[in-house]
C-alpha cells in the first residue's frame, strides 16, 4: 500500500519545485557572465588556428561579396582559397554584422555565447524529464561551468552552436513523443537539422533518438501521452528524418564538390577518421577526465552512471554516451582536438546531476545535505577555475604581432610564406594571402627534414609569386637547425623587420 504524503511532504516538494527555476536562472546568468570575460580577446589562445580560419571566412565574405556557398581561407597563396566546410552560417552572420560594426573578435565569439544561453533552459528541462528536478538543477550547474564548455562557449567555432541546437532538438523531440504536438515536432526537426549542418559530428545524437523511438513504439498502448498508431509514427519519423538529414546531405555534397574543384582541395575535418594507438586514447581519456571535465565531475558522473534512477527514458544518456565513446574511437585522429569531446559535457553533467539527487535522497539531515552541497559547489568551482585558465593562455600572440606588422609593411597583394607551424593566425591579422611553410598543395606539411627540402619548397613558392617570408618565435630554432636554408634565404631576401617575436624577409622575386 502506498503511503499518503502529509502536508509537510507536499509543502517541501512544492518548495523544491518552485525553487528550481530560480536557482537555474541564477546559474544561467553567472554562466553567461563567465563567458563574457575576455570576449574581445584576439585569436591567440590554444585554439587560435581553428578560430582564425573561421574568422578569415567571415572577413572574406565581407570583402568578396557574401558568396555563401563559397567560403574562403587565406592560406592558398594566390588562389581564391575556396574550401569545403560545415554550413558557414556563423561566419556569414558575423560578416553581416561587420558591415555595421566593423571587424571585431567579440562579434564572432558572442554567437556561441548566445546559442549556449538559449540551450540552457532546454537542457534543464531535458534532464528533468529523465532524472527529475533535483538532478536537473545540479546537471545545469555542472554543464554551465565545466572548463571545456566555458572556453568553447565563447570561441568563434561551430561546436557549441551545434551542441546547443542538438539539445534543443532532443528536448522537443521528447516533448513531441509525449504530447504529439506538431509544433514540437517541427521545432525538433529544424533544430537538429541546424545542428548537423553546423557540425556534422553531432550526428551521434541519432543513438539516443533511436532509443526513445524504439521505446515509444514498443510501450503499452494504454499509457497516456502521444499514442498514435505505428504506421502514423513511422510516417512521422520518415518526415522527421528527411527534415533533419536532407539539408545536411545536400550541403556536405556541395562542400565536397568545392573541395574537389578548387585548390587547395581541402575539406574541413577530412582525415579525422582513423584508429589510433592505445597511448593516444589514454591521453584523450586522461585529458578529458581531468582538465576538460575536472576530476570531481568525472567522479560524480561515474557514480551517476551506476545509480541513475529508472524512468521512462532512463537510458537516454547511456545511449548518448555509448555513441560518444564509439565516436572517439573511430575518429581517433580527429579527437586529438579537445573540442571534439564537447558532447561529453552534457552527458557527464546529466549523470553527475543524477548522482547528486541520489545522494540527496539518502540524506535525511538538511544540515548535512546543505553542507555537502556547499562543499561540492566550492570544490567544483575551484577546480573548474584552475583547469580553465590554461585554455586562455596565448600560444599565438607572436603570430598576431607578426601579422599586424606584415599588414603595415607589405602591399595588399603581397603573398606571404610563413613558418608558422600551420597556424593561419598570421594571415588573418596580416589580411594577406600566402602559404604555410612547409606546404604540399597549400596544406601544412610539418618541419623540413633537411635544408634541401626547405630550399626546394621555398623556391617553388617564389616561382608562384611569394613576396615575403616570415619566421616567428616558435620557429626561430630553424635558424640553427637548417644553416644551408638560412644561407639560401639570406642570399635571396633581405630582412625588413626583426624583433624578439618575429623576423620578416622581403624575397627577391623571380619570373613566373
């Protein structure tokens, strides 16, 4: 026999339920404020090269006529530099804003902040639907302040916007299954379609989607909610799949054709599908569980994985986690970049929230519960602050400084050869085109094996019209390691600017 709840129990539950939205609102305000710190920082942090590419595409839209289907990078020499990319809605919006405000870093970054903020109430509602209100509050807290998500949530990159649309789509998809609202159906389909367009790696959410669809098809017909006949549901899922997948199929086919047709024949993300060694996966796991998520969140998520409550869609996040693990394994090479593990943040946050709710349900003393909550918030906040700081540290400041100097001392049509370790930041701030050095078909090809290889590469680029060569601090070691190349460069160029951060040469031009 089920015990009847007394007035005190009802009051306590009502208070908790009423308090949750207010607590979440405060968390969300603080989370957005945290992402506005250094919002106008130059693209010189550890993800500088990826952001500089996106920013270059935005600036080239502005300068070259807003050709949406033809995004351009700067490191293809004197070629137009059309490349295959994700659906370039973010750089395109930034370029439109540049028309009215001028070019500023905050314009690119603020898009991620806005879309992150949009996703927060839907993440709370999604977790509440599966694990309950208490778990949802804690999950939102962890999701907001996980170091990887804090930094990615203010970076000019497609990852947080794509994840945000995925979360919105997942929530409305569950809502449609529960209530059969056509508005929820179309919002979910469009949001997920945008998520795939902006970053196709979000396709892993197909796993939790399939889980809830199969569960819906095989649940008893007498349950409340959306109880349409199976043929009707099949037709709805077919329409949903068409809306969600067809635009991505069309766009990525177009992007592939662009990469095939135009030099440098580059498709963003190509080559990431590769199984790596055990040591590589161990490095990814260690980095993710410590600096990206913090050890506390990782531990709480592991506990939540084991104690998450049984509910109608209780395995939703389990299936998302399985898909994510398979994604990391299959795209082992691509996952050397931390942002590929970003979908682990909402998964870990949801499980950690479930763990907190479980511990709370087993704690009868309010004093103990409050004390544990304060300790957990303090420990996590301290670790998160400690772990997020290295993300902001400059790794490309010398590239930006060299680029700004090149903008001053070179003509607009100058072609730059940059020993830049493959980071296009120098081209973005120079507002010049050129090549990474070494390069093969404009793609960065690492350090020279010897001076002979470096000389051959430089001479090939001189015959293609290269006018300037630049070293930066991170490649000054070449001056000692490749003496024959340095002698060749000295005989075929003159130093026009030298600082502790960079050295710029003007090349003697040759007939093409």
